[in-house]
C-alpha cells in the first residue's frame, strides 16, 4: 500500500433512480491514485466513466462507498479539482479571456489578469483573448476548456474524453501539451478515453472497466520511459493486450 495516495475510492456504487426504475451505473469500484500519477480509464460506452469522474469531482454526491482526497472525504465540488468535459462547455457570449476569468474564485483583479494570461499561454492561446468560442476551432475551444480547468491550480485534473472530437493531428499536439502541463504542474491526472493508444501513451496506468454496471476489470501498469514511442514493440504489445481485455466480452 502506498502512502502517496491522493484519491482513494473504496467500494463505490452509484444508482440512478428514474421513473422507469433504478439503473445501477457503478458497483464495487475501489481505486487508489497516487499524487502526480496519470491514470487512464477505458471502457464501453455507458459503463459509468463520466459518472465516476463526476463523483470524484464532487458534482455528484449521491453514491454509496467512500471517496477521499488527501485523506478527507469529499463534500461537494472544490477548487482542488478541475474537470474538462468531452464538449468544451464554454459560454458562447463570453470571450476566451472572460470564459477563463469566470472560473476564477479567489484573488485580486491583478492576480486574475496574470493567471489568465499565464494559462492561455500554457495552452498556446496567447493572442486569442478577445475571440468568442464561435470563432475558435474545436481544438482551440478544448484548449480554452483546459486553461479554464487549470486556472485555479487544481491538484487533480479530471479529463473526460478531452480530445474526443478532434482530428488526429490536433489530438497528438494536445496530448503533448497536456503531458507538458502534467509534468510542470505535478497535477494528479484521471483521464477517460475511448482511444486505447492514447490511454497507453498518456498513462502510468490504464484501468479497463467492464460494461454497465461498471466495475474495474483489469489494470495495466505502463512502465515505459517517456516520451513514449508509439511504434515501439512493448508499446504495441500493451496496446494489444488492453484491446483484447476490452473486447473479451464482446466477441
Ligand atoms: N443523469 C442520469 N440519469 C439517469 N441515468 C443516467 C444518468 N447519467 C448516466 N446514466 C446512466 O448511467 C450509465 C453510465 O453513464 P455514463 O455517462 O457515466 O457512461 P460513460 O461510460 O461515460 O459512457 P460514454 O462512454 O458513452 O460517455 C448509463 O448507462 C446511463 O444509463
Ligand atoms: Mg461519458
């Protein structure tokens, strides 16, 4: 057992109650994520990945089991956790600058200005402060969303398929940018993705979830030196092993 644990999830289950009955979304999830670890999560559509991230973020507090951050049970959303949703969810009537400013909770106007400028630079968007979301490409909007999630200096960044809607080249560039931020800011990362190659490229560990109700099926440690080479044999073998695990129940 590691004493460097940052996020500890113990026997978590989550049921959604609707008019047509109860849907069990997650069951028996136990997971420990170390400080500054990068964990990737893959699993079939509907297996509860977004639900899991929402619970860790504190946006959903209606669950069974325990979730602690740095030893304390979570009680609602906190500035210590940032979340990037699959769709950027920027406010269309605010500029890039204002969208990031909107997320800021503490500090003086001067401190805000410096923080916003630094974070837009970090995601490669200096010069686009006055643009509106409708004037940005999908990749640029996603980078604003990442800047917005980072601006409160969260210790934990939760990424829900952050590159899902992007073309291959933009995806590769953003993966690199996120890895640079992770290295520089020493953030703890939990990223959901549909892309197994991306999961292996980014993660120290890849968690494979089962179909709904989501459980943890298997964990793969990705002990490959960084920066990683996607065409390296070991990389490909891991990718294939995860792919097989992922599709075992489907064939
Ligand atoms: N607000 C909600 N109300 C009722 N049921 C919900 C709600 N959100 C999710 N669910 C149910 O919980 C299950 C898990 O949903 P979730 O969005 O967490 O899946 P996911 O793994 O993120 O899927 P995807 O890969 O498609 O994004 C779904 O099967 C869905 O039926
Ligand atoms: Mg989802």
